[in-house]
């Protein structure tokens, strides 16, 4: 096991422990851990295969707890198809458990529309454009009501 994956797993354990203690996944302290994990992965492209295995291990754990947030956060930027495939395969093979969390992870790959989790993470909120201005009859109706 590469030393960077050991560091990744230590950060993952720290993130999960903090989530359990505080009940929060998106506090500034937690986001700092997520950013550190993402930067670690990006800084070591030669270890991509090992990091893919780390993410896939998280995805394939039916008792993943808050670890899914790490996949959600990192895959929003990394967009690794191997991890997306693992998520889709897990959903397809595990009909007996709720797949809501895994479906949330898949939203990280939806770059063609505003991401529902964008506002949860300052890091992504600052890097992604805001939703396009609404147009059409409904938007005009809302603007008219605002002026009244």
C-alpha cells in the first residue's frame, strides 16, 4: 500500500470520527479535511489506481456512514469513471437496501445542471457558476410578484 493511500485513509478516519462527534460534515474544519484529501489525490496522479481502490472500497461498503460525503466531494472535481461505474454497479446489485446515498453520489457527475450539494461545500460553491437566470413565463411571474 502506498504511503499516500495510508494518509488518505487516516484523513478518512478523522473525517468520519469528526462527523460522529459533531454531527456535521460541512463545517469549516470538516471541509478542510475534505480539501486536504482531494489535494492529496490530485498531487499524486501516479497513485490514481490505488486511490480509485480507496474510493471504490467506500462505495462498496453498505455501512459506509458519512464516508459517502468524501466520494461526493472528491468526485465532483475528479469525475473518475471507475468510481461512477462502481456506484452504478452497487445500486444495481443491492436492491434490498436503500440506494438514496449512492444516488446522491452519482449527482457529483452531473455537470450539465446545478448541483444540489453545491451550497453545502464552500470549495465547490466558489468554483462553480451559479444557476443560470430563470427565464420564461414562470420567472416573469415571480419577478412581477417581487415588484408588488
